[in-house]
C-alpha cells in the first residue's frame, strides 16, 4: 500500500511546519531544548527509505507504545516517494481561521452559574445515565433469576428487589469511598470492630445489599451481544457519557491526542503493558483532549485482533476528531500518529497538524 502525495500535499506540509513556530510557546522547555538540536538529518524523509507506508506500519504495530517515543522513525518516518520534510521560511498564508467560542457550553454555563463546581460533573454523568444503569442492572437480575429458577431456597438471590438511580449513585459513592479509605476486603467496611472505626458504609446500605448490587451491576443487555465486540458490555454506557462530554464543552483551538492507561491488573484479554507509565498494566484509552485537560472524546482499545482497521494511527485520529474537523483547529500528535497520509486527510478537513517531536 503506497500513498501518493501530490505537489499540493507537499506545499501543505510545508505550511503545517510553519505553524510550528507560534505553537512552540505551548511546549514545555525540554521540547524546546530538543528543537534547538534538531538538524536536517532528523527532519528529512526522502524517497528510497525502507520505511513501510503508514497503513502497513500501522497494521504491524497497532499498539501505540510510549516506549517508542524517542524513536523518530515512527509513523513520521513512513513517508511516500518524493516527500521531503523541511522548515519553511518567510511568511506563509493562513489557510483556515478558527472562530469557535471555546469552553463550557453557554446554556450549561448559565445553568451552573449559581451551582457548586461539582454540578458540572453531574451534567456529564447525569440522572438519566444513573437510571440507565439501574435499568440494565434490573434487567440482568431478571435474567439471572430466571436462569437459575432452581436456585436453592437459601440463595441470596431470593432477596433481590429492583434497584433505582439513587441506589446506583450510592453504590458508586461507596466504591469511590473505598478507593480513598482502603481496607483489606469489602466485609471489613461493615465490621463493627473498633479497630476499623467504621461509620460510613453501613449508613448507606447493608453489606448484603451492596454485594448483591455488585453482582448484578450491568451497563448493557448481555443478550444484545453481537458476538465480536469485546466492549459490548460497556460501550453503550461510554457512548452516553462521551455524548455528554462533547455537548458540554467546546474544545480549544489546539487539541492533542494521546493514550492513557486505566490501571487494572485483573484478567482481561485486552490488558496492556506500558513500561514507562506509572501504572504499567491497564486498559488503554485513546483520548482527544482540549487545553486544560478536558477529555472531549475517547476510545477504548479492545486489542488488535478484533479491532484491526479501527486502531491504525490515522483511523484513531480521524474518528476521535470527526465532530470537530472543518473548524481550523490544530492537532498536536506524537510520532506514533504522524504521517503524511494523516496530515493530508486533516488538511483536507481544515485541520492543521503539529508533531511535538518533529518541532
Ligand atoms: C482569516 O482571517 C483573516 C483576518 O480576519 C482574513 O484576512 C483572512 O482572509 C481569513 N482567512 C481565511 C482562509 O478565511
Ligand atoms: C443526560 O445524558 C443523556 C445521555 O447522554 C442525554 O441523552 C440527556 O440529554 C442528558 N440529559 C440532560 C437533562 O442533559
């Protein structure tokens, strides 16, 4: 697979590089120090290199891995024939203007004017989302209890009664509390022994009820499983939350895409290991973030086998950016994502791209 890059694309790339100049002020000092050392050898990508094209490079390495961050020969090295990266000189034309009003969506900002800051959180994870979780949990409980019609008379399942959104909020409240106040096991949070100094959990709900709710907690209908989607149990919930992320906030002119790892050491086929992250094991999430750290969009990495075609660097960027293309924004990427192909596609959709390593 080869990418054919026209003369116009070359010109566009030169203009993209020009944009690096004002953007350098955004970079932390170490990057600027690197910039000073940059020489033409590192920047130029000429025809005749053996680098694979962006597509095939992505297929053989669909795993962005910060281990390779120092290596300039990532996707940035995967150039097509006759492409030369260089630093443009002189004034370059402004191709697109950014005119969006950024920040909290005005209607929401008005609603929250008199409210405490944390109410912004409840506009992202709102009551209808808690209701959705309650509904899915009740549905699953019905399925389990029907399946196990012959459960023994003493089974705790007989104590099940439907939950509601307020009780689900309490479950998440307790789970958050358990993340802050660590005890050796769940039972300990309900222990009456003086050494545990418990006063929280038993006021919220009984231990039996909490354990039963944890057992039933569901975010989607198991019977809707399409068979080849590893995320089917969580994706419907993520879609709702991300919808709210997107409608609540207009991201800044400059956005970035990167991965983060949600720490997780349990058994899971798509668990990832990244050597130089503080938490090395976890679930990888591709994120599109605005200045200030707001997550505008995200995509959970489900493993390369099932997700091929959706986790190539270019397709990750294009799908995360989809709803804010054509607005004159600038995307900051790293060398795992950068490619001539990506730059071309983004320029076609009025979006500049800026690689923080090449700069
Ligand atoms: C961008 O804005 C400037 C200043 O308002 C204007 O001169 C220029 O024509 C605009 N460029 C585009 C591509 O819209
Ligand atoms: C709550 O979130 C849901 C799911 O994203 C959304 O459809 C709904 O409009 C939101 N409700 C309010 C009142 O904002």
